[in-house]
């Protein structure tokens, strides 16, 4: 007597017109694979990492690059990671927290192609410009919806393109007469640095001798930047501080990450020991701090003003780098590239098999913790067409 209504209900449930959930937007990470946008979320206060807050204005005293906490070097030994893994081509554009590059831990993307296996690309940094380049498996923890997950693999990866806010750089190149000896290697090294740029990164060039002069305005055209670099012809004296003043003004209104790369073999001097610039050391440092522009100062040779270059770097959150003979400039540019997120360190691919294996279409929250810091993101689980009816027949 009850068979007909039951059969009618079952047929309608199985073969009626289903209402399909809207598909989440996906972006391709490599041929044949898709990746869900990572949606950064605040970390619950009961997760031990505290509240995730957006960075505020620069504090008057900045921590020097490379500074470490009191427990540095005291980490428990664990299994070593393998060498850097394969490069990830065509890295996608994600839904970003605007300041992801200022977070010690950030989840850049989540791949659920092989669900319930979940793969996440994570950025780890000691501070704003120093990537973590040595992580042990037992130092990093992952949870999903507050349930601890067991990481099955963790390895360095090298994304071709890290999306997010563009990078804006001003090259300030000493064009005084004494740079004749070094100018070829300086130009070539800067040109190779430009090759690391992402598609929407921008750069400009200021050459300074008796005056500071733009050879290239800010542009995302790499060829124009390189042309501006190779047009520099050293002669005259050194208006160093005027070049910093010009560079900071160019970057003042730029969005995203920005920095100055200053290369010089001398000091601000008119040839008689008197400063040549109208701008002052204290004034340009104040400007750079106000507009949050770190200065990476590369000193070449033994005629530099070490205190001035160290102050420019340290007080603006940048770094002073020294090339005694000029031969190390290429390596120093590589250090700057890593600090600015255009290097190939600090990115890791971790994989785990989620304990929530149901394809129920729910939104899951992942939290990654490393040395007291944490980053969070969400992903939508895939949905079975007949969920939850399919669960009854499992």
C-alpha cells in the first residue's frame, strides 16, 4: 500500500531537475589542474595566534633586516626538506588579503583537484623582507575547521609569478666620474634584476652626478627600464641625497610594495668635500619613512660614506649591502630580490588528506601555523550532485 508513494518519491529525488549550486570561480595553475581562490580570513581568537590585523603605520624604530627572535636557532631538530621542487608555471591570480606579503604566514592558493587530498601554497617570512628558507616538517601545523590535519608532504616550490600588489622600484644609480670602473657590472646586474619582475611590476631610473636626472619614468615596460639603465654615462660629482629625494617623491603615491635600490661608490660631495645636494640625509630619511619606502643601499669600493648609507638603509627598513670590488653586485641584487618577493625562496607546497572527506559543498577554513604565527584561508569543498542522499547509500 505504501510502495507507490515511496517509489514516486525516490524517482523524483533521483531524476527530478536538480538545482545546481553555483560553481566557485577557478583559475588554472598548470595544464590539466585547477585551483580554487584562497580567501584569507581572520584567525579565531581561540586558535592561539591572536587576531589577524592589518599593518598600521611604520613605527619610529624599525627592526633591522634579518633580526630574529629570542628563540632563534633553538628549533627542535626534525626531518630535512628536499631540495626546491619543480617550478609552478602560470601561477593564478587569487583573491588576496591586500597585505599578504606583510604577513609572516600567508596561504597563497589551494588546490582540491585530488580531493580529499588538499594542496596549499604557503609563504613564510621571518620579517617583511626575509623569507624562511629552511623549514622542518615538525615546525609547521595545519588545521581544517579547527581539526588538526596530518601533513603528508612539504617541499619548497618556486612560483613563476606571485600575484597580488605590484612592485614599484626606483633605481638610483651613481653616475659620477668615479663610477667608470664599475658602471658596466652595475648596469648588467640591474638589467638582470628587471628580468625578475612580474608583469605589472614597475620601475624607474634616476642617474645622479652633478644633478639627479630621470633617465626613465616609472613604467611596466622592461625594455624602457633597461634602456634608461644603459644610457648612463658617468661624469661629474655626486648629488646623492637629491637622487633619494627624487626617488621617494616618485614612489610616494604608488600602491603595493615599493622600494629604492641605491648604488654608489662615493658620498654626497661637490669635489671639495662639501655636500652637493640641496636635500639632506635627515630629510630624505624622514620622507622615505613617511611614505613607507625602504632603501636598499649598495656600496661599492672603499670611498663610500658608510655611516650615511647604513642610516639610509637601517632607518627606512631596508638593508645596506657592500661590494668591495664591485664583483659581488649581481649576488647583492639577488638578496634584494628575495627581500622584495621576487626571489625564489620562502614558498612551500604542503599537502594533507582532509579528515572531512564528504563532498558536501561546505566552506572549509584552513589555518597554517609556524613558530607562533598563523595564516588562514577558505576553500569550498566539492559537492556531490545527490548530497546528502548519496551519503545514505555509502
